[in-house]
C-alpha cells in the first residue's frame, strides 16, 4: 500500500462527503473539537440530551464518545447513543479520557466497552492499559507510566477485545489484533494545548465515517493530524498561535504536500 496516496484519498473523501459526526464529548474541549472537525471537512454536532441522543446518532456517519468531564447523566446518554449507533451499523469511536485516574472513571470506561460494540478505541498508553487490565495509571487526564510497550499493548488489547485499538503518544500505534501500524508524525506542541488528544479522536471519527477499514482510517487520520501539527509548530510562537495554526493547517493540508509528509510504517 502506498500510504501517502491512501491518506490523500481518504482526506479527499471526507471533503467530498462532509460526514456528520455526532459527539458526546467533554465540556473542556467542545469548541476545539467542533472546529477541528470542521477544518477536516466533516460536520460536527454536539448533542447530549438523553431525549435526542439516539435520534442524533442514527443521523450521523460516526459517533464519538468522550468521557473527559464524566457525569452519570452523560454516561447514560453515551449508552443510549452507542446502542442506537450499534443497531444502525454506525461506527462508535470511544475515547476513555482519564481512565486509570479514579476507580469511578476506570470502571465506567470498562462498562462502556462491555455494553457497546466499539469500532475504534483511542487513548494514550495509560488509559488503554487501565481499561484493558494492564494496570495503567494516569495523572489527571494525562498519560502516566506503563510497563508494557505501547505497540505490544495495542495488538494484544485489539486481539482480546475484537476492536481496532489506537494508542497515541510520541509514536502512535494502530492494531486490529493482527496488523500493527506505527505513525510517527506529530509534535510536542500538541501536549501544550488542552483537547488535542480529543481532537485526534474526532479526526479519526471523520476518517472512519468514509473509510470502512478501521486500521486504515486510524493510521491515515493520525498521520494527517500529526503532519498538520508539525507544520503548525513551525510557524507558531506558543500554545495560542499553535492552536490557530493547527486549525488553518488542517483546513489546507491535502494533495502532494500531505502525501509526501506522512510517516507510516507497517510493523
């Protein structure tokens, strides 16, 4: 597979089809993730009320469940939206933000994974370790230390769960239990702005909405997003200008510039 051409093709398909992405996401990042979704070329909707989440999920091309600001009402809304999406064959992308930080948060993430058919599970290494029984601990919602290599964990968790697993970090790993892909695009400035991990989940959801293969969607989305971060960091002076530059770059990045810049390896 020529990954550069493949990333460009999925990116163009998002721009052409403008898929609706339903988010139940955390209150800290709603504005940024909506703007990132728009910059990618998809259409975001943020609907949280239990009275409408199932209807909205059925209208969408993919559903993002993000538990960053966790409440009991939000969990119930996630379950309703996820069940509606499962019944309609719409992919569910789950971001277990902060799993491992508290028993409530970890147990909730594990329950969502049990109750719903998750198409793509995306988190940092400690979050994925916590929800899968590898014993990860997080610092608030930031990654902590784990003893298992992220690449090994991605493949094992995917194999055990039957879902595509995306472990993000300095190198991102994507696996369906058999295939294992490494993405080496990205920049440390992504850690200086809140919500950039959550935004990566939104980009994955947009790519998965138009790409049937979850591994391809995950790898292509993260390479595109990481390359955009590299370009944005080169022109920014700090977190505020980086965030603006990231949105602009996501909006404009396509074609040969995108194809040449992606760093994807099959392991």
